[in-house]
């Protein structure tokens, strides 16, 4: 055997040994039990701070969280509608499809709170004729909006309303930076 053949054989042996070692390590890592993670925060940080808005003060779009659900045959309608609401200053909530039994022609605004000024502010974004419906079904966080096949877009609307009765709103809190 010549010197060139000896070097080639040694190189191949080392490469095969590395391949076998890597395969063995990879397989053992794949089938190993997942380690338990016992990270429990003693004091979970709040996601929002409750703020009271008194009668006569204004509630702003930044103080309202909105979830949008699609009841139409148009794919992505809920997401694009939520994007426009966020551009108008509203907080993004959930997005998804409306339940099968919920049929909406154009747009519906639901709230689990009667006479909800936050829901009225959201409803105004879709036109003056859009009413807020009280519902004991809460589809997502905040005010629920359901868009249907007849929905064509948002209307020009204010981004704040005067509050007649005191209301509590949840203002998002930035998460604290992790301690190093």
C-alpha cells in the first residue's frame, strides 16, 4: 500500500468514526426523556394595569383591546381588519374564525359588558349605524368584532369618546426585563 492510499484510508476511518459518534449521540438525545421544567415565578408580573376613567373624561383607542373573528368566506379578513384597528391605535386581541353557528351579514360588535363605552368606540370604527350587542359569549379578549361577507372596510371615526359613566380599562404593561 502506498503512502497516498494509507492517508486516504486513515481519513476515511476518522470520518466514519465521527459519523458513528454523532449518530449515537443524536439518537440518545432524541430518545432521552424531556427534563422537567420547574420554573414557577413567585410573583408573576401583570400584563396590564387597571386604570379608572371617570365620567366626563375621554376613553382612547389605546385603552381598548379588540379581537376580530371572520364569519365570511374571505380568507384573512379578520387579520386584515385587526391590522387596520391596530393602526388606529387599538390594542390587538385575538384573531380567528367565528363559530360555525354565528352568521353576520356585514359586521357585529359584541361585548360582555352592558353599555360598554369601549365597545361603542370600536363600533364607531365601522359606521354610525353599527350597534353594540350584549353577549354572554366571550369569543376573545376585549371587545369582539365579527366580520361577514358584506363587510367592505372601516369608516372615518374618532379614536376617543367621552365617558358618561365611570369605567375601568386595562392598559398593557411592558414585561419587565429578565434579571441577569
